C-alpha cells in the first residue's frame, strides 16, 4: 500500500530533509509541498538537491492544501502547529516537527514559549521504554527536538538501569552539546552567516534555562521514574549538520563500568538505529551524517565519580526528519526501518 | 537475481563509498571486503559509518580472496590492478577504480605513470556518446577519474554539438577545478592534515601537465572527432567532498547561447543523473554531495568569446563509486539507476 | 607625528579590518567610527575581536561626524561615497574602499553600476608600475577590489615584461578565482548562511561580465600598453577569508619559463608584500590570511601554450584594508610598511 | 635592549606561533631556529606564512645550537625538555612549552607521562593569584597547556572568590571543551586528516583521566586553597585553532549571579588580555583567534544550582606561544604586553 504525504515548511531545512527521506520511501507518495513566503516557486530553486522533485511547485501552507493526504508533516515555527492540526481530520496522521505538542506540562510550555499549550501528543522516540507501543497506530506524533533525541538516547539506559534501578543519580546531570549550524534553521541572522560560523565555536542560550531543558528532563524523569535535573549548555560548531552530546551523571553507589556497559548493550541490542560502539571507539558526528543512526560510547570516570556518555546524531535526520519517518512507519503499521536504510555519508 | 560483489581497498575512501552504495543496492550481496595494511581489522573500526557492515572482518587483498564473486571492485593504488585483474576469470566482472585501464595510448600511460600499460577497458561514463552500448555486457570496466567525469560531462555537449559539428573550438580549452580533500585519498601527508586544509585553498600539480590531462583530452577528442587540447589546473578546497569544475572554450564562429543551451538540454534530457539547471541557477557541490547526480550550468561570455560551463559532482560518488555502480548495472543488464536513488545530503 | 583617522562602515567586514590594522598603526589615532543601522551601539557588540576599541560607540555616518580628521576611510556600499567625499575638504585624505572612484571610464561605471560616475582617483595598488609615485601625497585614493588586487599582482609582471614587451598575449586571458565568504560582505542572504557555505563550492556572477572585469582589464591594459581582454569566473569557497586566483594567458612567441620567472623575480624583488615563491612551492591562502602579503607562483604549460599564474591574498587585508593602509602611508609620506608588519595566522 | 631568542620545534605549530609572535616583538631578535627531521630545510618551506624568516635554515635541535641566546623556547615532544634544559646555563631564560615542568607532583607526572619527573618550574599563567610575581626575573618558565590556560582563566575568579572564600564548590566541577585541530599538533594520524576533521565533531581521551586533568586540578586547588576535583571531556572541532571551554561548578550556598559577576569583574579589571564580556554577549573563539586575548562570560543556572562559565582562547596564542611570550616579558622585566598587541583575525 502507498500512502500520500504532504510536507509543510518545505523550503526549510527540516522540511527539505523530510522530503529527501520520503523520496526514498517505497510506500509514500509525496503530495503537496507547502511553505509560506516561497509559495509559487519551484522546489528546485529552494532545495536543489532534491532532483526528482525539482519541478514541483510550492503551494501556500493552508489546511486546504494539506487536507486529503494520509500523512501531513508540519515543519512550522513553534506555536503555529496547533491551529492547522485542529483543522485536519482524525483520519489524517499529523506529525509535528515543532515543539508544540511535546511537553506534558502546560505550565512549562507557557513559561518557555509564551503561548497557550495545545496538548500533548505521543512522543516520537521509539527507543524510549514503552514508546514504540504508544506510537503504533497513533494519529498524532510530536517529533522530539534534535538535542533531546541525542541526549535521551545517550542517557536512557543509565537511568533505566538493568532491573535494579537507575545506575546514575538523578540530580546534577551535566550536559554540554555541540550542534551544526542547520540546527538553527535557515533564518537570516548575522551570527549564522558563513563568515561568522566557519572556523569558530560559540555557546548560545547559556544560563537561564534552554528551551530544550524541560523536554530533556521530562524524558529522563519518565525513564528514571523520579525527577531528573539537568544543566544543559548548547554550543554552535562550524559544521552544517550533526550533534555531539557529552552527558555526565554521578554514578549511583556501586555502579561499575561493566554494569553500565551491560545495561547499554542490553537496551540497544535489538535497536536498528542506535549503536553502542565497541570499547575504545568513540562517536563522531560524521559517522551518522545523512543517516538515521545514533552512535554512543560511555566511560566511567572513577576519579570524578561520574559516568560520561557521548552520543552523536544528525540533527536533521534522526534528530528531526528521520525520527519523524520512523515514527510514521510505526503509526502506519509499516516496518519501522522502511525508507531509512541510508547510511552516513563519510568522509 | 542477486550478484555477489567483492570490494578491495575497503579501508580507503573509494572502497568505503563503493560499500556504502552496494549496501543500498537491492541486487548485490557484499562478499569479501579486502585491504592490505588493515587486513584482520573490523570494518567498523575503519569505516564506522557503514553500520550494517561493522562486524565484517577485512581480509588481505589477494586474487584468492577476490575470486568466486560475480563482481570485483578494485580500489587499489594506480599500477596495482593489472596483475590482480589478470588472475580473475573472464566470467567475473572486474571494475577498476584506478587509472590503469583508462588510457588508450600506451605511450601516455607510460609517460604519466611510469609502468607498463595494462590495456584499455570500456570507459565507465555512460553519458558519453556510444558509451552506454560499450558497457552493456562488458566484463571489464575502467572507472573514470573524478575530475575527468565532472569535466567531460560539463563539456561533452558543447563538443558533440547538435548535428552540425562542435559548438566550441578544440584548441585552447581552459579548465580550473576545485576538489574536496577526499580526492587526495586517505594518505598521511602533512598538507592534507585538517589544520592545513581547513580555512584555505591551494593549487596542486600545476604547470607541467596533470595526470588527468590525457584522460580528459582523450574523452573530449573522442566526442569532438578531432584533437582537443586543454590547460587544466586543479585546486584543493576546504571541504571533504565535491568537485566544482569551471571549463571554458572558445566559441565556434556563430555559436549562440541559445544554440548551446539547446544542445545541452537535448544531450541530457533523458539522462537520469546529469542535469542542466534552469537559467539563472548555478551548480553547487552541496546539491550533489552523497549522490550520483551532476549539475551543470553554462553561459556565453560574449565579451571574451568563450563558453563558460560549470559542473558539480561528488568526487566519491558519481566521480568514483557511483559511476562504478552505474556502469556495473549496465554491464550486468540491470536497470541503470538501481541502488543509486540516493539524493544529495544538504545542507 | 600622529594622524587622526575616521572609519565609516565600521560595523562591516571591511571597516572592521581597517580598524584592526589602524589599532596596530603607530602613527594613527582612531577617531570616529561610524555606521548606519548600528549607530548608537558599542563597537564591541559588533566587532568583538577589537578589544581595545570595545567601548567605542558607533556614530551615524555623516559628513559632520567624519569631518575634522586627517584621514577618512569610506567603507560604504557602492555608489554612496561620492556625495560624502565631496563634503570633506581637500586637506582630508579620503580613502574609498568602494568601487566608486576606481574606473577611468565613465561609460563602464554607468554600465556596471547604473549611477553617475563620480570621477577617478589614484588607484591604491602601489606595486603597479608608476603607481607608487601617483599615490605619494595624494589626497584621494581609490582602494582596488580584492579580486583585481590579487589578479593584477599575479599578472602584471607577465604583461610588463622585461624591457622587450609583454611575455604573454593580451587577448584571451582566462581567470578563475575562489574567494572566502567575507568577500560577499555581511549581508543577510540565504546563500551566505553557514549551513549553505560550509562544505561546498559554487560559482557566482558567471557569464555576462562580472563587475570586476572592467577594473581588471583597465589595470592589465595599463601595464601592457595595449588592450587586454579577460574571461573571469569567481567562485565562493567554504572559508571566511582568502582569494586564490588562477590566471592563465597565452605565451607570447618564444617566451620561456626562465624568462617569465626572471621577469617576476625582478618585478617583485624589492616589494615588501609580494613574493614570488621558490620553484616547487605553491601559494595557499592560509600563508597570507590576516596579513598584507601576497604569494605568487607560475608555470609554463607548454602543452597548452599558456602561462599559469596562481596568486593568493587575504581579501580583507591586502585585498581591502591593508592595501588601503599601505596607500595611506604613501599618501601621508610615511614608511610604506608602517603598521603592516602582521604575519599570516597559520594554521 | 634587544634579547636574542632561539626557537626549537620550529617546524611545528607551537614553534611556528612562537616565531610569528617574536617576529613582531620589538625587543627580541630571532637567533637559531631548530628542529629535528626537517633540519637543513628553509623555514619558508615549512612555515610559509613567516615571510621575513623564509630564508632562515633550520638547524638540528641540540644544546650547542640553542646555547648562546638570552632566551630559548623549547617546543619539543613531552619528555624531551629536561635533558636539553639542563645543558643550558642559568643565565639563559628557558621557556618550556611542553608539559615536563608544569606539575608539582612527581607522582602525577610519572603516572601520566611514564618518565622521570624533571622538576617544577614557575607556571606561566600570570593572571593566577601571585603568579606574576613568581615569574618576574625567573630563569625557567613552564608554559601551561592550552586547555588548562583556558579553563583556569575561566574558573579562577569563582574559586578565588571575593575575600570570603570560593563562590563555587570544589567537588564535582564538570568541564567540556572543544579544541581546533592544531591542538593535536602536526602529527600524521588518520583521524587528523582534513577529510576526517572537516564537517564533524568527536571526543577524544574520554573517561579514564585526560593528561590535562592533574594540571587543571593543581591550578584550581591552588587558587581555591582546597582540593578541587574535575570531570574533563575534550572534543575535537572542525576548525584549525581555538578552544571553547564550558566549565560548570556547583554554587556555594548563597552565591548570587551578581556576586559572581562582581568577583570576575574585579579579578580581571586590570588584566590586559582577559575580558569578562558585557552581560548578554558570549565568547566565541573567532573573537580571539590569532591574539593573546581570552574572553569569558558566566551565568548562574539556578535551576541546576550551578555556575556556568564559558571561556574562549586561541590554543596556539594565549594557550601556548602568546602565554610564553607574555611570561618571557615578565621574566626579562619588559612591559608584559610587549609584542602582543595583535588583535583577533575575524571573521
């Protein structure tokens, strides 16, 4: 069976990546491609790498244009999904790449985004415990943020433990992550110019609390069964794509590196996209760029009493569009890996 | 039907890219992966982006190990293919990514490579006139160089003309091209270190005549039906992959931009991987990185009396491994595009 | 003696580089720093690398604010210098980094820039024959473009020859050059975003004739004593700074590589900033980034009958601000190299 | 007065940067430039950016060649300085850029470097409390590592406090830092090739304890007056130069952001090279590349109960050669900033 899919935000990076993956998906036919300011243009002018779709014409993002498809991908600015989703019927699978439907706490949403909370949808990270089941057959999916995806996959086994409770302590998790510039989208801001980005690194959104913090804490707390608290610092690296997250947590009393490794191995053994690397081999974002894969390595720093976990992903693929397609497959009852057999492009 | 394929040079960039594409090919099963100094290691240690192949063990590159496959890809240093190819039977399709079997002129081979010429094999660039037919059913294929691929595709329609002879003059073609660092391979040379490559550009192999010059002239002369002479300057750009070639040739008397555009449009109209861009849109290597596609744009510089053609490719994909797989498909009688539906990874 | 200098366009890349160099100049005191949309802001917010000037406040670019200095640097959009220069007295040295006063031909100016020609000022490239003398004591200086600087220095000795006329032919010079992204300024355009620029190369302004063409031809024709005609293709490289120009010209009958080398050596022997590299060593932009130096290498391609010259510069230093300060030194009667002893920052 | 200086390791990145700075130093004359495998070569072939020194010939690194200078810079592999320093007289100022003489603990040295401890020299980080006095007139200087420089400057004011003890807690400091590729030196290792480095990030030396850990803990403990314990994860970023360090520590009870900011402002108020940025402005490595400056910003993350400090430096300048020259100035009784007026090269 073939499903039709519409993609909004088709002129941006997230929308472009959804289209790149759907073009490779054997059971999806791409329908409307919509955007706002570039409506009326050839897709090839804005996404010239999508050769088979070059002559498609972008239409305006309206409920009318998106209606009538089996699946609708929303890649809109935060806060814009609620209204348009409401206008799409329940028989349409709506997949929202924005933050609008990720948070369970309306208070947290309002504090960080300043608008009315639009409700919570099943969270599109199948590798979290119980999540695959929640996504099966769902008509609505909230695609996780790229940072949360990378960090939650990096820390979940440590918090899930191996039957005897978390292997790390829930307070005082410290995370520093680097993202490629596409993580900031296609917005025309001076600090995102190539001349500024190339050859240097800088932090952003430090102190105070980053918008992704409640989403990460929500996910970790759910896995740990207790409230987890993080310090999170994102940085901007001179590369187009990729996230490298360094996550450290205090060891629970008695946790050994062998236990930790065993928990990760067991947790990800059957996962098609998440890989605990062999000892001595560390994740690098280039291993996964362009693919839906995530690589992980861990170490126990006995000197500091901390577990150190490094995880790498492509922010646009597993971190956004790939995670969305993977969740779509589950929701539609397809093989979870369909259309996601792309490997990283390296070097 | 499924064919088995062995890949030598599996630890290098060309071999790695062949494996990336074959892993995505529905009618190929990957057999032996061989190399020399890294024999005995896990493939995942050397090509960590090839997740499904991570636990394969690299074996030594010998005729014994390569024998018994339907297809053998040779990605060896120049000069090393002849002997090993000779040891493989005629019922094995041998695809050589090195230069050894590209040149028709034994004298040119010996002048540029200093060893004995090993003969000429069908040239794996199906988009050249008559070439697709020569590749069909062939048991031996010489994969073109990455520069020649990009430049020949850029200039062929101008020299082929539109029935009334070449639209440009064969003397005094001037070509300047930039390649990403993977074009120089994985060799440990100081000028290829990241610290040296990032943030700067430099030429290499200037003056005298570059090794790719006879291959480019051979291809253009064949298309033009007369001897073509080029000046070729390659440069090294701070990027991992991609070639951008700027090729200029004097206009034949009376040639107009419209004629030229018409010739290109006709030449590439039915080609699945080569695209003349719409007027006003120029090739960028990022449009094609990771894919088998090539983009082309042209202009007539009336002031200088020259046609200027810019072509972009991925040196490892269409420029090496993708071109090799495309030719393999033709040789095996498969659909030419099989396994090559990957789109460029952008941004 | 110490001169006061005002710098307009202080929020942009050219203005920032002028300030970086003046901060290092022992005989200049920086006065007003002006801009337009960022007037009122701390300079440190816009040019955070200029630590000693961080607390300066940017004022509006007006003739009033610029008046009363010994030297005024104009780094304004093309077309905006004429009016403001006219309002500054003749006892002020006005140095224009825009194109407004470079071209001798009013017709060429109007064809390429579409506004009224504002006259021609002494051209700030002291290494061209006779130019050093024209700059001495001048009250007005037109700073050359970054491409013309790099290309003219690369080709001038070949056209100047060694007493017996040009060593190369004036028709059919072919030039392909790559620039870093700062060459496009700080303008907020999608193709200049870091995500777009990093990892790829693209041409721009191809065909038709680039705005720099008449400036390059004017300079070469003046050196050659006959009309020189070029084909010029600029490309954008994934680096913040630097220009690498590959310039080729047909050899005049009988020209040998030894003659050519001798002409370059003689031409640049006494020049403090332009260096013919030893045989076998090629220019790389990283050798000169952050400095006022230019490196050059040449070769005779006998096969193609062409001289190939590669020249490298920093587009913002020798290509803009450094050339401007060097010319200022000459105009003020200072030692030409004052304040320009900075070496390239490499790697 | 002018001092003569010899520079060993002149073919490497650290040695090259020392030479770049000394060439700009008004009171230093460069004497012998030495190295090992490149002895006999022109310096211009190995450090082509050092134009005024291009024709110097590299001599062998021996005590004989280094003797007879007022100052000797050692930029040798770790473990090689001791012997050569012993052979240089006490009237020679010896400045060691390697780790050999940094650690006070012989046990720590032997655990991390596996050779015999050669003693402890005054530590060349004048901005630490009391350190400027120790360096004045010293005949031996141990240049701090680039990570320790950046991190110690980032955290010192928090641990020094403002008269009432540390503002942060000494246990459980967590540091994640990114360095440019030159931090790994010019060694020919596959993972340092441009093709591997560009476009991606990766960690290195994770878990276990990094060699820089004891040096950082030694410095912090000295400032805090109590033992400080860190978790340190270094990562490799796709840029040639620069370090961005994110350092977080638990707040001491009652510490406010205002107190912390006040402590930093007071600590660095008179420092010429270390800058607490205005609120809202964050460090970026590009602000300081090529300069001896360090920029710092801090925030109190009340949610996590941690101070977050970000500091940026150029690993080769303030992190190595600039710090060395600054300390040399103090040891020789020169103005501390002499020869270090270079500003960052940005963009």
